């Protein structure tokens, strides 16, 4: 049984003091919820302060991006080595980065490899646009996004995938549980064909796109979906806590039934 995981992507929200307040608000209860990996991904500038707050807790810390070089003349960039001192996870290839910062499949691949090299766990985001979805190209796009020659290393290194249909991110228009389950099932099948059933059954694949406390159950009740990457709803303590709590309860029940 794969351990479910809920990751909160705070995007470019919260100053350091706001981030510290938000963590303090959710920490005691979030810390107590078990059977689910809990990851928060605040902006870079808050990582050090939040690392201190999370010491001794069950909550893990992630970054939202990195640069693939370890050091050098890359003004403004943050390297894998810098992050490795601060956190365990890193979101890579988020559609906002692919869309607004021109991150290509090749750049995303370099970033995943750079993260794995220093022991960070990538949360690799993949997903199709509305246009591609409506043209029936979802599977083709996902296959392309997972086609790196080093993809096998991604999975052996414990990378997590997040299927995030771009039309569902920040739009309030989530996929249905069935739709997300079918697509994640396709991704798992593709990995099985390329790398074997063992790897495919181990890799955790999350759903992301307008997840809230009201719809999380619909996703978590699906057998292929191992958790969620949550954007907007991760910025409200009560909402995020409810998402994590429901995930723990539902996956706990499903595992007892199986
Ligand atoms: C995200 O940022 O990855 C995301 C899924 O955002 P939202 O939950 O706000 O749609």
C-alpha cells in the first residue's frame, strides 16, 4: 500500500511573518494526523524560518522550484545544494513555470536529475491544457512529459508525480474523481510498460487542480490516486487540515478493507 501524501503549494503567497503565522496555526493538529505524508511548500524566503518551526514534527518541508546548476554565476537562482540544507521535497515542472517561465521538458528533466543528485524528492508536475484535453491529446502529452531517457532514475529515486490538468489549476473547475483516476491509471500503466510493474505500483501519483475540503474525498476514494497537490486551499489552515484529515481517514479505511 502506497502511503498517501498531501502537499500544499503556497505559490507566491505569504511574507515570512505570514508564513510563520500560518504554520503556527496548523502545526499542532497537522502534526498529529497520521497515515499520510504532509508536505508544505512555502516560498523560498520562508524555508529557513519554517524549518525551525517544524523541527521534531511529522510535517515535511518542500520548495517550489530550483535551478539545475549547483552553484555559479546565475544571479537570482536557487540551487539544489542550497535547498538540500533546508527541505526534503521540491516541486518541479509546475504548469505555471512551464507557462510563464518557459520551462521546457528538457529543462524540467535537468531539474529532476539535479534534485535527485542531492537527495531531494521531486514532486514532478505533468498535465495537459484545455485545448489538448478537448483535442483528445491528454495521453500523448503525458507520455511526452514522461519520456526522459532517465525517467527510470526518477522512480528509483522516489520521485512523486502530480497529475495536474492545467484547466483545473486555480480555476475552481476540478476534474471529476473518475476522470482523474482514469488518467492516473493511464500514467501508471505507461510506467509499467516502460519500467515494469514493480516500479509502477510503487510510484506515488497525486492529483492537483482546485482541490478543496469539499471535493478531496472524491479523489482520495479512487484507488489510483495517492494524494493531492493543493494550491489555493493550502493557504487556509482549517481547509488544509480538513483535506489532510479526510485523506488519512479514507485511505486508512480503504487499506483495512483491502
Ligand atoms: C497547484 O498550484 O498545483 C494547484 C493545484 O492549485 P489549485 O489547488 O489552486 O488549483
